[in-house]
C-alpha cells in the first residue's frame, strides 16, 4: 500500500476548513500521531505513522504506527496484548498531525508499565538557570510490571 | 541561549525511569510538544520547541514554541493575546516529547478560531479503499472569528 491511498493536498482553505481528509506526510513519509484515552482525553503516547500505518489504522480500527527504531509497521499491542481500539480519528488544522481517541486494552500504553508515557513532570521550582534543579517527579503509578508482559528474548 | 542549558543524555534506564530532565532534540534541534487543557486534558495543539523555546517556557511559564514556518521563537499569544499559562510540563518515557498542561487565555488555541486545532474528525464509515469516503466532519464550534483577532497586514 502506498501514500496514494490518500488524496493529494489542495489549497490552504480546503485543507484547514474543508471536509476532505488530505494528510500531510513529511519528507520522511511520516506524520506525527497523538494518542489519547477516549474517555478522559489523557494523552497516552506519541508516535509516527506512515501512509500504510494510517490506512491500516482506518481499516482495522486498531492503532497502527511506524516504528522508526525497528523500521517496520507496528500494530500496537501485538506483543503486549495492549491493543488500542480507535474510537475517533482527528486531524489538526493543517492536517499534518493525527489525533487518535482510543480504548486502551489492558489499561497501559507505555512499555514501562504506565497508563501514559507521560508519567513524569518537571519539579515545581525548577530553575532553567540552575541545571541541577531541572528534575522530574513521578506523576503516575505503574499499571503492570514490564518484565511479566514482555518476554525476554 | 543554547541547548547546553539542558543536561546531556545518559543511559536508557536513567532517561526512562530516572528523575533528571534530559530532553532529546532531533537532528533539526527540535522536540515535539503536545499542549493540552490543564482542566480537561483536551489536546489543544501540537508544535515544536528548540532548546531556547523550552528554556523560555520553563522560565516564563508561558508556552513558547519554535515556528518552523517563520523560523523564529514563537511566544504563543503574542499576536492574538491568547497566551498559554503552563501549569505542568511533562516528558514522555524516552524524553523526546514534551507535554504541556496549560490554561489557554481567551479559550482558543487555534488560529482558525477553535479551542483546539483538532476540530475535525474522520467521518464514521470512512473506507480506506474508497478515497471519496475519506471525509471529515466538524466536531467543534468556533470560539472567535479569526478576522477580528488577527489584523490584516
């Protein structure tokens, strides 16, 4: 499957305020994707899609990304069992970002065992002029133990 | 200000499960940033930061991005008045994505007058094998009229 599944990009007015899906893939063939919990809006993860991944997501309603580290299609949950069932697929104003609202089977999106990959936040009082103060604090608890979900190879 | 404000990247275990902020900027010097409403978690927008923008955000607690189209620092709201006051700054597991939780002054993050840039969703029943079915429907109403906020140059 190639990028030709999706329409060519037209004019700004149609891209931004029209009703034709015309996603913009970057020079690397990828489009950023933000994935959120469809009930709470919480951001679960961020990844990239190529045209094949986007088409596969629309066809199967299972969130599918392009793994840049493994250089292959990545159907979320294929190893962990924690699939993401797509309830809604949105695009931003200039259609160069995708937003998925999903039901995250198993409750954890992050390979480290957290519901969301964003489980740490900057410590209050962090001072950008004092590097030692730029610390993180944990803002979530683990949902699962990664060692029991991902088998050692 | 340079990227040297932030610590160098260390080992995976420390990056993913440690408490030192060590953001990863890409080859282009940029890190993706997802911005959400601090009360509802709704995703408002997606943009990029360079090290200067991230440092400026931490220092001023006003969301600051790097505009790739204008090739300059972009303090959100400097033209529209719709600044974003940062309540929390999070990073993802491998610290190559930033997530801001903000109070969006004026209620609209999108230059098209919507609260969120993600105001359209894929029509239910869209069939990736039938290009004509890949349409969008509006999922939000405008908060302001862009013509009255952005002065014609």
